[in-house]
C-alpha cells in the first residue's frame, strides 16, 4: 500500500484462496517486502519476496496457510523442473558439440 492505494498484487497462484479468506469478516492480510525483486525465469514474471501476515478467524487462517503451502510447493516444483530442463538442454548441447569434435578428429585421422 502506498497512500492507502494498492500498488502490488498477490501472486496469481495464491489469489483465489486469499480472496476467499478476505470475504470472511474481520479478516485482513498485510504484506512486508523482505528482499529485492527477482525473475527466476519460470514464467511467473517479476517476483518480490515478501512476508504475508494473515489475521482473522483461527480456522480460516489455518486453512489459508495450508492452501498457500500447497500452492508454494507446486510453484517451486515447476521452477525446479524448468531449471532442470534448461540445464539438461545445455548439457545436451555441450555433449553434442564434444561428440562432433570427436567424430571430426576421427575423420581427420583417416
């Protein structure tokens, strides 16, 4: 919030459950930025590390915390798979390049 206006948003993967939480009367969410912005390259765009604080009905807070933990795991797994895919394709390219060099050397010996 800046001058009582929203200047950011909750990540899309969390938005539905946070919206449902906020529909409960006396429920509030505050966010404190904890680090610098980063783009991890998983298709999630620019990310700003932050800490959320949820206040309201204890059952609702527990439900929301569990939902966010599940969503976080899904996002982290997707980012890890994406990173592995990138790393694997780089290794494959390096392997292909070294293989070409070996075959070229064999042809040169003949």
